[in-house]
């Protein structure tokens, strides 16, 4: 018989240590059971794209760096634009100088045109003084009325 302190029968053996299943954390166990049962084996296209975008929008990723560079460039360009606008509004006096020069040039131009008109009128008067209507008629013929004053 099998009494107290006697050895177990030869048919009964203790399981070896390495045959015990390893300890698997519950999230992995759930994923494995889904895989075994044929559950969601492959994530959808949108889930994969979302994961890819999420991975690329973390600091240090290429897409993140490009976006950061674009945003910094836009901000710096805005500062430069505002700075130049303020500079022109407050410290640029070239515009006033050019306007003054244009006004002076226009006054000069008007004066010279008046001088030319006066000279042309004097020239016309001098020619009229020398005008001899008798010189325009044919010899021994009466003067044509269109040549009279």
C-alpha cells in the first residue's frame, strides 16, 4: 500500500520545470487569442496611415522637422515684412524728395513750354510783318481773295 512516507507509484512523475508555459502579459494574451481565433489580423488602411502620421509628427522625425522649418520661415518672413513696412512708414524720406523733384521738373517744363510758345508767336508776328500779299499774285492778274488778310 501507499501509506504515509511511502514513495509514489512509478506511473506518477512530476512535470519538468521547462515544460511550464511562460508568463504572458494580459494585453499580449488578448492579441494572441484574437490572432488564434482569426480576429483583426491586419489593421485597416486608415489605422495604418494614422499610425504612420502619428509617428512622423513627433519631435525628431523628418516630417516634423520640415513642418517646423516651414512654420519658422513663415514667422520670420512676417517679422521682416512688418519691419520693412514700419521702416518705410517712419524713416523713409526718399518718397518726399522724389515728389519735390517731380514738382520742380513740372514747373521747369511749363516755363520752357511758355517760352517756346512766346518765341513761336514772335516768329509768326515777324513773318506776318514781312508778308506782302501783292507778291503772291500772278503777274498782271488781280490778287486772289484767299491771300488777303
